[in-house]
C-alpha cells in the first residue's frame, strides 16, 4: 500500500470535508430522496433521479476522502528542525535570476496543491527540482515554457 505525503493542514481540511459530507450533506440528500419519492412515479421523477445522482457523487467523495486519509503520511514540518534544506511541507522563497522576481511556494501533497495560493504539489517539476537543495543554492527548473534559473533565498518551516 502506497503512502502519500500530506501536510497537517491538508489532512485537517479533508477531515472537515468528510465530517460535512457525512453529517450534513448525506442527511440532506436522504431527505431529498424521501421527498421526491412522495411525488409518485419514480420513472419520470426528475427530482428523484437528481437526488440519487447527487447521493452517488457524495458517497463516492466520502470513499475517496476516507481512502486518502487512510493512505496519508501526515508530515508536520513545524516539528522538523530547519536545516535550510528544501523538504516536503516547507515554504521556500525563490529569486528568478533572469527577472529578479521573487516568488514564494509551499510544497504540499498532490490533493492540497493550489497555484493561486502558491501551494505546489511535491510531484510538480518545480518542487522536484527544489527538493534536497539548500538556501543560497542556484537551481535550474525545466518548465513547459523552458528552463528557469532560481536562487533559493529562504526555507521556512511553518
């Protein structure tokens, strides 16, 4: 069985979603199905079919989350001593050598990645190029737009 890295915050977000689905969404769907059944003929009852479809999506998501949490290797980077080395969970500040632009990324699990929040997947090209490097290192990252050179300015364990 493969274990997948996940931050403490990512695991907590999945647990909250799971609790919402089981405690709120699932009972709402059951009530909607019961109400739709009262309307009579189920063959031509669009409300019934929509509620059943929503139930299928909800149950699938519940199983998906339970599987992810069951196979998660939860890593609390705040408990790991900061050696200046880029590892899973850290927040890294990079300087683009060509443009002098600074960018900050947190390296997270695949399910937690959100580029709009500067959270990149550990399996992304940028993260793979950074893992194992240290502060003040220069790295070349191969991206779809070409090779980009960065200098690692800071590594933070948050």
